[in-house]
C-alpha cells in the first residue's frame, strides 16, 4: 500500500496538466490513467493520422501548457494551427461579427487549433522528465474499482483492479463526463439534452482558411470551420486548406445524413456553409456525438474535488470545453499552493481550500454553460426562426460588430486572459 498527498484519477489533458503543475511545485502526486500506456512507436502510429477533432486552445490554456513545459513540444511538432481571426455569421440575416485584425502586419494571436493526441503526446513526454519524476508517479492501464472515505484526517483509500490500494489525502476526479469519482461520491448532475448531434470530420477546401476560425449560426444549429495544421509535404506546399468541422444538427437529421455517401455529406456541408471556402475537395474521418450540457451539483466534498469534464460539460458552440477545464486546473493549483504556504506548509487540500476553488469556478462555468445554451436557442429551433427573433438577432449582431471596444472585450474573454 502507498500513501499519497494527491491522487488524480483521469490521465487526459486536464488531469495530466494538474499532475505536472503539482510535481513542478515539488508536491507528491500520483496520476492514474485507465488507458494502457503507449510507447514511442505507438504514439508515432497515432500521430501519423490526421484527427478530425481539434481543440480550440485559448491563450490562457496555451500559457498553462507553457508553464508545465508541454506547449514547447507542441510548437516543435508543427502540429498546431494558430488563428488570428474569428468570424461569426448567420446565413439568413445581415449579422456578422469579426474578431481580430487581418490588416495588421503581425496579426495578434487569438488562439491555436491542436489535435487532442498532439497535446496528449507532449504531456506524456513531460510526465517522465527528470525535473518532475521524483514527485510524480504514473499508473497506466489500471481502473479504479472502489473508493472508501476514511475521515477528514485520513482521506480516501482507493482500490485498483489489480488489487493494489492507495491512500490519499486529496482525491481529484479528472475522469471525464461519465466520472466514476463523481458517481462514487454520490454527487448529482444538472443535465440538459439538446436533442442535437454533432458531425465532425476533416475537410480540404478549395480556398485557404487564412488563419480564421469560422462559425456559421444556421437554423439547424452551428457549423464551425476550424483551421487544421498542415501535416504532409503536399499540405505544406499548398497550405491552409484543411479544416476541422463541427456541424450541429437535429439528431434525426444528423443520423440520416451519416448514412449517406461521403461525397454527398461533403456536398451538403459545402452548401450549408454557402461555399464560404469554396467546394470541399476531400473529406476524412467522419464521426458523430450527441450533444448535451451537464454540471455537477457540487465540485467538492471532504478530501475530494472535481475538475474538467467530471465537473462540467458545455455545448461545443464556442469550443470552450477544454479551456474551462484548464482554467479549473489553474484555479485549483493556485488555491492549493496559496493555502498550503499560508498554513506554514501544514494544511494540504483542506475543506476551506476546496470550497474556495468551487466558489471561483462553479459560478463561472455555470454562466458559460447557460450562455452557450441561450445562444443555441437563439439561433436554432422553431422559435429562433420567427421573423421578430431573426430581426432582433441580426440587428444585435450588426450593432455589436460596430463597437470596437466591445469586440476587443469579447475577444479577450474568448482568449481566457
């Protein structure tokens, strides 16, 4: 049996980033990932393929990945697509919002689009490096099968599938939307089913994306066209033509469309975008997922805290899901270290510390969740197509787009800094 200051269950991007953050501060931490470990050759196999999914990393998320030494590896890989503009428009009205300034000689960076495996590989490399390895234990390929709370002083005893037991003072649930930690802690969920399905894929368009993230607000839902990194020599010879697509549709329509031939899907997708970037020349890796929002009724209880998707999940409308989780990591690590230093290096993960984290993050995440839901309602669905709603929406977008200080504020909020 081993005893740990902090045990993180969930080795995805959010969990691994928190583990690195704590290990860098010389705080002992164990990270458990249910997925089997990959060696270098397995990672190379995964990274050989272009992933249709992409994370729209905000400047705040990039800064956090820099802090833990992972972003430098992402940058060296060349597998990122920086963007300096965001365009939001509706096809049946005059409203359009354009964030960023392409006329400047050096446009300001708004964020970067990166495939999930590229970030995970960079974090995996960091987890074994000398400056953190003395404080960090990684257990891969093991599921947690039981959690037993033994009182505030002792914390949790966690049992793994192989029979190993780990005692920990602070248990962190970073294990995704279906969080085992949250379920075992009997923490309820507020949920909202949108009755929508998102189709995601990678497409090559006739026109270049010009480092612009685009989002069309359609009557059927949102259509996002997000820049993808150029990964082959052929791509690099004719750059900026690959995009990641997240196309939100009513569930029945999406499921019917997925039965169609790839060429049919590509043609309907191009038509839905009103050929903003011309015809779609190639389409790859078509997949789908149902859309819902959820939030844990509480983020903390004695010796336990939830972060990332274990605590909240939002509509992908603004691509902020991972960014909210990274802000959780920043807030929790800072609160833990601040209160630990204030206690004379005696109290780690106290109830007061955890409640402070919850007060910082839950209201903000709740606001974001409901804001995205409201935007989805405003643009998609039967009520959204009523003429008065369309006129108010178009006029609102037009007027907001004319107020430059407000546009700069929105861009700053989206960047998370």
